[in-house]
């Protein structure tokens, strides 16, 4: 019998040697796992399971004291070799002299090895997939009853990805009006005048267009055509993003994805902290805020859950979809991400990149099934961004003549 501990790690070369464990790197899904396999004999234990809900369980486990002592004695032997007592060679002092010095440390290490090891075996027997780290509580340790502890888990409930044929879509139709174009051009002029106080223009003319230094755009007519094309591309992009979102929500509904209670609790806690920060900045009380928005605290929490729960379900769907369809991030990309974001934030960034890649793969397949022909790509003028950027908070489509229109 062997006991495995799984750790997230970067794609670096790691070599560890020990008579008690083997270490290897394993690429799984979209990340790497450091797998430590302890070579240990099988242990005796009993347990009972308490189901609080489909996604929330607690195991009460009893391990005979004799099993505890086996682990304790082995760890004590290893740790005692490090003790140097005057009059004795290092590691050779009598146990009765050494044990009081290291008893607490050895007991801690015994528990930290024994409990996860037994719990891992139970989860394997139960064939369950934890969605959270376990919450352990040791309730008793004595020679008569042994070790009694509880391990509380939230579980990941597996689900099936629906047939993509059930998610076919109709390509949206968008149009750009002359008013859209004129409004966008007016914004370009306004931005120019704000940034060029000594070189202002009353209206858009050929001279103004030349000042913008846009490749292959020399006069007002060509400028209008370029703006119209980019507005059409932007509108298409916005419509496509909206449609992708709706399609993912439909996929989530068909998948019947269950979100564990701990995630819901985390949502409420995060939103509550955000609200506290907001109230502090605005110098308001919670009561004043609730009165202002005309909601009770219970209604507000319900709104938080409904808004965030769908995001969690979409991420769960994309993670499962990407895994099933073998979406992978190349080592070169991971290396680049590590250099940019550092080791600390690497796994979070990798996860976000993986979900983005999964969404792109999913959307590409949906469009193929829906016979969605891609439009011809429009060359984007990179050097227009300063002259045409506008307030991103304005939702009027005509306010976005060029701006961040990047990508297919």
C-alpha cells in the first residue's frame, strides 16, 4: 500500500531522495502535479460517514493506538539522531533523556503524517473527489481508544458535458448607422483637441485625417469607411461575446452542475468584505445602504449568490470541457507566464489561461456546428488608439470607433 500527497508545482526539475518516499513530476490536465508516494505498510482503522448534504460530508475515524505508536517510534528514531547532549555522541543519548526534549515536535509530526494518510485511503475507498482541503479535528488520543478524529470535506460532484449539437446558435446580425459613424468621428475629433491644445480643429477635414497618420487613409471618405468597418467589427465582437455567454449558461443548465456549500459561503464572505470596504469609503452604515437600495440583508445575500454562482458553474464547465477535449498549455507559455507573474501567482494565472483556452475551443466548435462563416479580417490601425480612445464607462456603441478592437 502506498500513500500519495498531491501538490501543485511549476515545471521545474525537482529531485528528492529518501528511503521512505519517491518523488516525480506528472503532467495532468493543464497543470503539473508533484506526486510524493510514501512507501508505508497498510494501517488499521475504522470510520463512519455523516452526510450533511450531497456535497458536504464528515468522516469520524478511529485509528488504534498501536498504529500511532508505530509512526511515533519511527519519527522519534529519526529526530533523536539530530539531538546533541553533552557526554554522549550525537544521536546516542538514552531515550528517557531525549524524549522530553522532542516529544511535542514528534507528536505533531506523527499526527501530520498519520491522519492525512488514513484519510486519503478512506477517500479512495469511498471514491469521492474533494472540492476543498479537509478540516481536521482530533478529539481523542489515548492508549485505550487510540486516535479519534474527524475530517470534514466539501465534495466535487461530477457532471457530464452535454452534446454540443444541443447548443447550436444563429449568427447575430448587426448594422452600423450613419449616426454611429458620425458620433464616433466626433469623439475622435474631441479626443484630438483635448490632447493637442495648440493644434485644434473645428471639424474633421482632409487635413485633420492626415494629421492622424493612418496608413492608407488620406481623406475624410476613407476615414469614414475605416470607422464604419471597425464599428461593425466591434459590434460583431460585442454580440458574439453576449452570445457566447448565453450559450455557456445554457451548457451549464444542461450539465446540472452542483456548486458545493463552501463555495457559496466563500462568495458571501467575499461580497461582504467588499461591501464593508465600500461602506467605509462612502462613510455609510450597512443599514443606510440597505435602505438606499431597498433590500434586506437576506435579499442582498441571495443576489450575491445568484450573480456569482453562475460564474463558478461556467468556470467548472470550462475546466471539465477543456480537460475532456485535451486543451493544454505548452511549457513555453507556462515559462513565459512564470517570468511575467512569478512563482507565487503562477497557478492562478495558468488556471485563468486554461479556462480562456477552453472557452475559445468550445466557441470554435459551436460555430462549426452552427455553420458560422467567419468574416474577413479587418486590419486594425494600431496608432489610432491615443486619438480615438474614449470613456470606457459609456455604453453607447458609437463611442467605440477603434479603441481596443483587437482579435478575431
